[in-house]
C-alpha cells in the first residue's frame, strides 16, 4: 500500500484478509494471528494485492484445536493410555467412539494397539483411531502397513469472531439459542440414541442450541460448545421441507454470535472432506481450512 513517509513509497502487510469493502480492508497479520489484532487499511491506499499460498498449520495449533474439540464432545466413557484418549459412547458418532492419538504410542505401536483392541472389544466395539493432520502422519503410516483401513476424512475449518464482519458478533434473526437440547433436536440428531446424545451434548453454561421453528416443527437446528476462546459448532441441519431458505446460515450466525457473547474469539466446525459444496459455502462465510484428519479402523 502507499506510504506517505519520505523515501518509502510502499508498505507490505501480509496475513489473513478477513474483510474487504469499498472503504477499507482488514488484515490479520501473521505475527499477531493468535491475538486477534487486525490492521485496518484505507482501500484507496491499496496499490496491489496478491494471494500467498497458505502455510502449513503448526503442530501446536492442531494439538490445541483437537484438545478443545475433544473437550466440547466428551464421550460418556473414557480411559487414558499414555498420551492417548480412549473414548466410548455406545456407537454415537465416530469422534466419541475412537482413540484420540496426539502423541507417540506408549510402549510402542504394537503394545498400544493391543491395549486399544482389548478395551474396545470389551465393550463390543471396533477399534478406531482418530489421526489429526500432520500430528498423526507417522502413526497413520504404521496403521496402514498393519492393514487398518482409512475412513471418515474430515476438514477442520476456523473463523475469527472478533475483528471480522459484524455478522460474527451480532445477530437479530429468527433463530433462538437455548442452553439445553430439546426433545425434537435430540430426536433429529440422536441417530436412535437420544439419551447418549444428550450426555455428550450437555447443557448449561458453555452449551448453546440454536433452533428455528416453523409450523410447530423444529425446522432447523445446531449446537455450539465453548472451550477456552473457541466455540465448536456442530449438528447444523434443516428438515427437507425447509431447505434452500437460508435457515442453516441463520443457525450458524446465531451460534457465532452466541459463542462470541460467551467469550469465544474463534469458531471451528468440521465437515466431511468430500463435501465440496459445504466447504465452499463455509469459505464464503469466512471459514478457512486449517487441517484434515481421518480415522483408521482395524479390519
């Protein structure tokens, strides 16, 4: 951008472009990516701009996000195995019925896998291991070599809730956010196990459920859960009769505003990696992919 300082005509600002309008641009510089301090630039001062390929997401960020996401989706039954977290929820969701492996396997891969197999077999469940981003690359290779099959590839996307568009921090639409999941919501998302879903979802402080009712029906819904400065947004859905009316976006905006009001400065969501339409939609709404993870199941 142009710089009025004598002898220096231009100044570079590199980082994430979080807002662009006719009057000003807002950029979150790389050096303050975690502080949330954005730089506002007069649009008339911008001389040139170019896209810079994204840097690989640091392991530290992946670890932090995964720990926050695990805390917002707590399985009813868990066990520690070194740095691994074993989770069981009677089959409700892969995430709550898998091992979160964020460190090297304790005692070596074979010993750890034997312990995992025993734990899940005792519960009548198949052994399944979640492998987030580059953190689990070595273990992923080892499991593949042992015949464990890949499934459930998922993209983790995040968005700043402060210093971005006003839609992230204010909401006055149709959706209402309550602090406990209603029976209709649990029936829609419970996959035949609403009681288990209720235990995972939780209620009260740090839990929010956005609902839109039409004609006596729960037409659209979604869940938000705050952990630290993050709100994890999940279970956004709309009944078939009410689709293509923007209700899902209303639910998302309501949960972003609710999360910001409860201390969150970032939002995160997870979407199946082959759902290109959903990923493109979330990108239009300000989300950026940070990393991907997948599961390995013992065949």
